[in-house]
């Protein structure tokens, strides 16, 4: 009888241990349900579930349902939200502006070298997140940024004043880039941007790319200019507290699936950008402006001359220039 009771107690403890190791993680992202990132994250969640034998389940909250990406990052930092795949919130640390530094990469090959595995910016961002008690699991390349207008373009390849007012994120690099390219920048929260365009407060948007404009601004995008303003990369992040609650085996499985998720994304991201530009043209009748290499080079040169010195002052000249030096800029 004593032996039976000990066996029963041991089994109960083992069962409790098994229950304790299971986790239901909440993940936020910024796009609507069924957008590309939503579909890809659902597939990722299924793979994590399978790889951990059901121990780790990830529930998605699309369309910033848990809050805008800045507040979500803050809440991940303190363990109030488990995970997110989203842009870096520079309000938490100005140095995170290095991730959206304008005209840092000129093409997809350069972007992968800078933001992909072993890339300078990717490693720097992982360190910056770590200081906020956040672990970066993966980088998610999205697109090269462009300009969406609810009006006709005015000399789009010439970075001189054009009188067009555009919404920009409340991030200094985007505000300065808009100005350097000839636009009148107006910092407006993302949640208010569509209405601002619809009511004529502004005539367009800088800060996203074809995928973002199709997903969130399709009804107010008459012209799209693929100006390669910046390379958009999001990060899959997890609270250190949430990660620590997983056992070592489940942590390893989660990290391995995140690594595979990123590797797959790098193989399709460039093609996705082209498809979304085509969708703007075919589905919406948007005019997609073709810029020559010379025009893109002139825009990049203007922004690097006007914007880079100011943003470097904001992030710390020595720190920022050290990163640019490693990239070869």
C-alpha cells in the first residue's frame, strides 16, 4: 500500500510538471488577418506546436489587437505580452533607428548581408532588444519602402520640393527623409493615417511599402513610387520572462523553428515585393512609377547627405558611424 501511494504521488508530481511546462503564448502583429505575415505566422505556430509535442501553443493577435507596436514592445519588455513580430519601436531606444536607416541597403543582396543572419544590423538589434529583457528570435524581411500618394506624382525622381504633404511615422529618420525627397512631412499615428489621407489632411504616406499600402491604404493609393526609401524588416521577439518559463527542450525547438521561419522568408520576400507592386497596379489601377537607376541614386545621395548626419547625432555619432563603417558606408 505504501509503495502504491508513493507511485501515485510520483505520477501526480510528474503530471504537474508536465502541465507546468506547457505554455500558451500570445503573439501580436501589425497586419490584418489573412495578410501575408498572418498566414506565415499561423504556419509557424503550427510547426512550433508540432515540434514541442503540443507543449507550446502560439495564439495570434493580428491588426495590433493588443496595442500599437510601441506599447506592445514595452509590454513584452515587462512580461505582460509574450511575443510579437513587428517593427522595432524606437521610442524605447533611439538607437533602434539603425534598423530603418534610410538608403542603407541598395538591393536585396545587400539587405541580406546587413539584416540577415550574422548581419551587422541584425546583431546590433538583438543586443538592443536584450537590454530591454527581450530575446530576438528572428528577423522578418518585408520590403524596400516606397511612397503612396492619393494624387498624381510631381517629378517623383527629382528630390526637390514638390508641395505634396505626406504622413510619416513619428520617427526622425522618416520625417527627415520625407523632407529630403521634397515632400512636406506630417507625423501622424498609424491609426489615424488612413482618415488623414481620406479627408485630405495629407496627400499620401511615407514609411511603408507596396505590401503595407495594399493591406492598409488600398482605397487611397492612386500613385505608388518604389523609391527604396528604407529596408523594412520586422523582428520576432519574445519576453525573456516568457522564454524562461519554457523548459530547455521547448526553448530549443522554438528557436529552431524561428530560425527556419526566417530562412524561408528570405527566399520569398523579394518576389513578394514584386507581387504586391503588381497587385496595386492590377487590382486597384494604381499608377506604379518607374524610377531609373540614376534617379534612385540621386535620391539616395540626397538623403545620405541631408539625413544621415542628423540621425547619427540622434543615435550617437560614434556608435552609429561604427556600424556604418562595418557595413562599408
